[in-house]
């Protein structure tokens, strides 16, 4: 933790424990690149699995294994360590929340501060009206390091996600960014090399997943072709 640095929290629509737990899930996903799949629980509605010295969070579990601590109720979905407070929910956050103990006023801030370290950065993918939008934060401790990039028809998200950091930035410089923004991003890349690293790691992961996906498609198509030949 870095007590001398201020963390800029996103604005929240309602100040409730559930809202905070969903936002906490979002921040953990930004930190860990977990996708936080939502479904009926809404975006970030199920929580995610994460633990540090301040808190532990665990998604609602459906596994029904005998020795599962979450299915048999031994462990809560959220445990705030400083006050020993436990919160459990049914399937998604906010549904039948069961709170054991109380939370101090600063619990949310303390949790957020415990997640982020000096060499972190985050990338968020979202939709802005009709276009995909990528928001990059080169350092969670400085709101001036946030840069947003709109994707266009020629560079859809599934293509952008395959790129290394140089291709990523050079492409957007050419197309979209004005001179001052260009210089700002160049400076940020030098000052916070973690962003280049993160982009490359995400691209590597995505490309590997796509290879597996294509390999599976090839197998399915070959099976189908062989069946047809036999008939
Ligand atoms: Zn389970």
C-alpha cells in the first residue's frame, strides 16, 4: 500500500454494500484480467476469486462437492479481515445478502487501496454508443494517465486484441490521435513500461486461445467431412 498516493475511484451510482462489492469485483477484474462474467447477475454481479491481507472474495459456487467450503457454507463470499465481517450471497451479489458483523465506513476504500500496487496499470474494454472503446490507465494513482481510444470499422476489437504494444499504439497514433495526445502517450509509455507489458501479455493469451479455438474447429470440420465420405 502507498498511503501517500491518492487513488481515484470511479463514481458510483448508489452507495450501498452491494454496489461497492460489484465495483470491487470490477477493480479486481481490471487488476487480474479476470473477465468477471456477469449473466443474470449483471456485469461483475457474481464477484470473483481473490484474496490478499485485507479481504477475501469468492464467487458463488455451484460445484456441490462435499468438501467445498463455499457450497457447504463454511466460507463466506466476502470476508473483510480487519473487522472479521462476513457477507454471503445467493448466486449474485445483492441477492439474499447475509451479513455477519458490521463494516467500518472506510472498508471499501481500504479494499481498493489494498489491490493496487505502484507498478500496476489497467485496460478496460467497453462500448460507447456504437463503437468499442478501450480505456487505458497507465497508473491507478494518477488520473492524468487515463487515455481512451475509440475503435473503428477497420480495427475491430478482435483484431486489436491480437496486437503487440508497438502495433497497438502506432496504429492508433496514425489514425486517431492528435499531436499532443501522441506526445502524451509516448511519455506515458516510457514512464510506465508496465502498460506495454500488459498489452503484450493480453495479446499472447488471446492469440493462444484463438489457436485452440481454430484447432477445435478444424477437428469438428474434419470429423464432419469424414462422416460424409463414409456415407
Ligand atoms: Zn462449491
